C-alpha cells in the first residue's frame, strides 16, 4: 500500500499557502487529501491561516484574533506573486464547500496551541457536521488538551496527535488522549512506531515530507499518508 498524498497548506510548494488557489491546485494535481491551519477572528469566524498574526502571509498586521472577518476579507495573501494577485484568507467554510462534492480527505489543524481560542473545537465540529464530512475529516492539534476535547466531544470524527519529536510510545499516547492517529514530524518516524501504531489501530501521517528520499523512507516505513508541499511530485513518483 502506498501512502496517500495530503497537500500541506494546499499545494503550497507552487501556490501561496492556505489560499483557495493552493487548494484548487492540489485537487488538480491529484492529491488525496488537504491539510490546512485554522485560527479564529475577533467575531469568531474560522479562518484558514497558519500564523497567529497576519504579518508573514498577508499585507495586514497584528493578531488574527484582534480583527473581524470584515477586516480580513480584503487582505492579500498572494506573497506578491503576480499569478495569484487577489488571493486572500479563506474561511474554513469555503474549503468545505470546495471539497464537499469530491472524495478528498481534509486534515484541519486547529492552531490553538499559542492562542487558546476558547470554544474553537465546537465551532469546527459544527461546521464539519453542517457539510456532512465527518468520515473524511481529521482534526489535529499540537495542543493535546484540545485533541482530547475533540475526541470526547466528537468520537465519530477522527482526531490526531500532532508532535515533533521524542514522544514515548506514541501509539499508546494516542489511545490515552483518545486520538485515532498520529501526525509526527517525519524525522520522528521509525518503522517500529508505524508497526506498533498499526497494531493498535492508529494511523500515521508524517509532515512535511518534501524530498524524494524522505518520501521513499516514509513509504518503506508503511505510513498511511504523507503531508507534502509538492503533491504533484509524489504523484509522479508513486505512479
Ligand atoms: O499538520 C502538519 C503540519 O502542518 C504541522 O506544522 O507548522 O506546518 O502547521 P505546521
Ligand atoms: Mg499545519
């Protein structure tokens, strides 16, 4: 079994990260899943943006939580790339709308590790249910209190423990938190971890796998999916 290919922040190796253009490109390139990051605005809209602040990825400044959706909707998120002028910050609802008629899986990463975003889990779960996408969604976070809350409040929706390194017996930890999958940094993946995870019924989807060599190592370890900026490259490699 080859790993599924999830587009990290969309096809962000070629299009500006976390924009509708990057998600559409991932679809065109044949990705089987998307990964994206969500934050909350001052008026509690779920928006797709990686950082807690607007400065790196848009022409705005300051924290996302300090601005309303009305203030964010006109911002430019094209990174100054001519071909993507006019691309802005999407609402999570826009991406769910795009994916609803497809078969794609969607990993929604809740960025509530730094800003705690009270009640974010409920908002995201409600939207997933509105679109009837419970079976195709994976909810993940580096904030494992949040993962535990998600697992308890929506056991029918898969949740994943995100981590970077050194988690001891992560397949047991996933069960302890209530999560059904592990999303480790790819350097933290070993065949032993994948084998134990699979024996415990836990899926493994490493990030961010961008080189051919790392893809081959992950595939050999037997991971369920790779999260990559270059879905097109690995589609070609996988055949
Ligand atoms: O969800 C996998 C990966 O996106 C985690 O790191 O910083 O790219 O959101 P980051
Ligand atoms: Mg992410």
